[in-house]
C-alpha cells in the first residue's frame, strides 16, 4: 500500500511539475518585454524551458507510475482475499506463489518505509509469524534522508521559477 501511495504521489507530482513549467513558459512568453531586460538570453531560456517540459512529459509518461500503483493495489487485494480463504497451508503457499508471479517486486526501500512508517511513526507492532519485525537506526536514517532529499528537491523544483520571475521585481 505504501508503494502504491508513493507511485501515485510521484505521478501527481510529475503531472503538476509539467503543468507548472508549461505555465512558466507561457508567462515568460507573455511578459517577454519585461523579462528580456534583466535576462538578455530570455529567448534561449524560454526555448530551453519548452524543450525541457516536452522531454519531462515524455519521460514521466514512460515511467508508467499509475500502472505500477495499480499493479501493487491489485496484488495486495488478491493477497488479502487469499488470506481470508480457508485453505490448507500447502494450497495457500501454491496460490501465493501463483499470485506473486504476476506482480512486480518491491524495492528494499519499500520494506524500510513500511517498518519506519508503522513501527516508528505510528507505534504499531509488525510480526512475521511469531517473530516481531524490528527497524534499525540505518532504516530510520535512510527514511529521513530520502524524505528530506525528495521534499527538498521538490521545493527547489517548484520555487525556482517563482524566484526567477520575482527576481526582476525585487532588484
């Protein structure tokens, strides 16, 4: 479920980023007289931003994040159905293996995110059979550093054009 949520979040962010940068290019085109004074290479900047938007939209579509999220959702729903079925252990193992053949694997980061989200942030206990699952300090550091990097890059991605547009007004 966490992997599904991350894929959908990234899909939405990529859609918003492409839309946002398209709007940025349009604003530069509309106000080219104003912005050409502080930015003498404005035509080149605007052309470059248009190309970047085009390429980014193609790359984002190529990742197929929505389809990946859908596959994760279908997988966990099928596993829940299997969990609820009354079957022998061997039949459950056989059906489990059949289900898992149809779906992508999770990354090790997904396991880290699961443990940190549930055990550290939500204070829940997770078990694998009789064994309680534990997190490590490295998992917490990995989780926090990846989250900080992700949100920091998003801040730069979305605040960069605002700073670019406001700079001539401030100076």
